[in-house]
């Protein structure tokens, strides 16, 4: 298994191009099942999860062709043409779904387009049990008949999905996206209340509207959808990844660096930018994105952070922010409200010298600028893995991160992007 070796202490300086958003690309890929015409998606990141989703779509009968590199060349992601004119299978098998839980996003589109779907339950993962009960209840509210059989979600809507009102008991990005896609072809009006407002949900809604859907309230917590008979193809560019951008902003801050994040959209990063500025990091808008500067760990201030659904502080940045707090001066209280087990990076950071005390959903971090020293550490989930990379960039000495396949799921060309800014980082292929 590959490892990543980092020798810490280098200030990052230069520019990092931000890739297309993984968590927008995954539902957008699933949306191809809603039409028999061709969907073209641009600026797709080269990531393991994207490959898994395209593999799943191919076994449903989708024809895929990788169009040439983006005409502008440079770091734009790849272009995929997807045509689901004939759906050969409405089953999403366990061996694919267990690798990536976002596979459950084919449930809504298959049910809406074909009137049936057999999708493996995704099972839990490192950060929590991750049930899909709200996906199921929501589709039942639109007339679907759903049973659980042998670990599969078996769904039928022979007369198509009907209009109705779905009130999510808690904010769910995936349930909002599944229901939104299903609702576009329902017979009548669907209202989704307490819907997720993440920019990736808005990106999906904007693409669906370009395909002929009738969705109102995009970006709000109430989505109103008038079902239509069919959707057409379209040509859509995936929005930049705000989580990747914020991760590299924290890399600049923790090394006392000066980095411009090309393509970053500050309007989708307000909570994170506010937190970084409160911690004494300088973040400015530029014509090409945002620029992040810090004078060094000694100038950073510990701040309290609580994760929340968008526009609150993203749970996908909790581990990275905690790492920054381990070298900031003063105490920082980090509270995780979205997932029940998302502190797996804590023991690994403590092996590097961090002073962290966990009580339930809260971690108390006591920071110090020369707190971290290099060590062999292990990655457990995507964002915990990258928090160890950030710690390695700041630590005294050498850090080796094992199980980097977690990283490859969500960070495109990570070593290349950091090398380009002066980091001493290398991938050890074993
Ligand atoms: C999406 O996961 C993201 N993944 C996650 O990013 C992200 O952490 C999460 O949203 C929250 O922002 C993708 O978009 C592919 P949820 P999702 O449904 O949709 C509970 C990453 O690192 N819940 O918003 O699965 C659930 O257990 C990944 O890129 C139910 O109880 O998250 C969680 O506690 C990690 N029942 C909370 O809601 C349900 O039916 C929020 O989950 C659905 C969810």
C-alpha cells in the first residue's frame, strides 16, 4: 500500500489550482440516469470515487466517453459524456456500493426513470452508521413501495412517483439530492422542506434545471419541484471544490505560508474564511480565487468551532481545523454535531504530540506552535487522512502516512499540488 512521506517546516508559497468538487460530481453523474439523452460534465476531478461511480453507471448500461482534456488545457478536470439511453439493469450491487456509499444516489433516478430499483444498503463507514432512512421515507412519501430484502433496498413505483411534501427530520445532503432527482420526473408538485443548502446541492439543482427540470428555491431550505414528463441532456461544468480549497487554505496557514487558491469561490466558503480570520489568518479575495497568508504558527490564535449544515462550518473540515488548532496559541473547543464518530484523527495527532482531550462530541485542543513532531501515522477516513498531511507539513521532522488510498478518494494530485508550493512531500509506492 502506498505511503506519503513529509518532512515538515517548509513555508508553502505559490499557487494551487482547485479541482472540481467531488461531492457535486457524484450526484451530477447519477443524474445522467434521468434522461435518454447525453449529459456532458466538465471539470470532473480525477478521483477514485468518481471512477467508482462511473463503473456503477456503466453496469446500469450508461455509455461513457472521456472527451479530450478541457480545451483550455491546464489543470481543468476531465470531461465525460454520459448516455443512459437504455438502462440495462436497475440493480446497484453490494460490491460496488460498499466501496462508496454515495452509490445510493442512483436510487432516486432509477426509481423515477424506470419505476423500480434494487440498491444495496451502503452500510456504515469509519465516521458513523450513516443510515439512509430519510432517503427511503422521502421516496415513500412520493408513492414508492420500498422493502428491505437481503441487505438491499427494493423499491417500486410502477405508476411513477407522485407529488407530495417531504419534511426532512434533520438536514441530509444525500437524501435531499436523491429526492430532488426523483422529484424532477414525478407526476405533480414535490416540496422538500428542511432541505440541505450545500453549494453541491445547488449545483445539482442548476444542472437539473438546465436539463428541463422545474426547481424553485435553489440554495434555500425549501425546494419546490414541478415534475415534468422527461429531461433532456445538457453540458454542465462542475463547481470548484470548497472543501479542497479550504484544506489547502489551512495548509498555507499552518506552515505560515502565502498561497493563492486558483478557482476557489469565497462565496461558498464564508464560515471557513471567517474562522480562519478569527484565528489571525489573512484571507483575501483575488481575481483568480483567494489568497491565504499567515506569519507562522506562533501568530495563530485558538478559536472554538462547531460543525453545522451549510452555511455553518463544514463537518468535512473539522479534522483539518483541529490540526491547525494544535499549533495555535491558546485553547480551542471543536464540537462535531453531524457525525457520531468523526474524531478518529485525534489519536494519530496525539502520536505527533498534539494535546487533545475528547469528551463526547467535543474535543478540547491546547495548542502550541512547536507542539508537533513527525511520526508514522495511519489514515482512517478521507478527511482524517488529509488532517495528518497538514500536521506533517507543520511538524518538526519526518511524518509517514499509511493507507493513503483514503486520500486518493478525495484529493486529486495532492502531492503534486503541495510540491508546487515548496512542500517536502513524496509518495512511496510499495
Ligand atoms: C454528504 O454525505 C457528503 N458526501 C459528506 O462528505 C458530508 O460529510 C455530509 O454530506 C455532510 O455534509 C457526499 O456528498 C458524497 P448527510 P451524506 O446525509 O449525504 C444522518 C466527504 O468527506 N442521516 O448530510 O451521507 C447521517 O448519519 C464526505 O467528502 C440519517 O440519519 O451526509 C449524518 O449523521 C464524508 N439518515 C447526518 O444525517 C439518512 O437517511 C448528515 O448526513 C441520511 C443521513
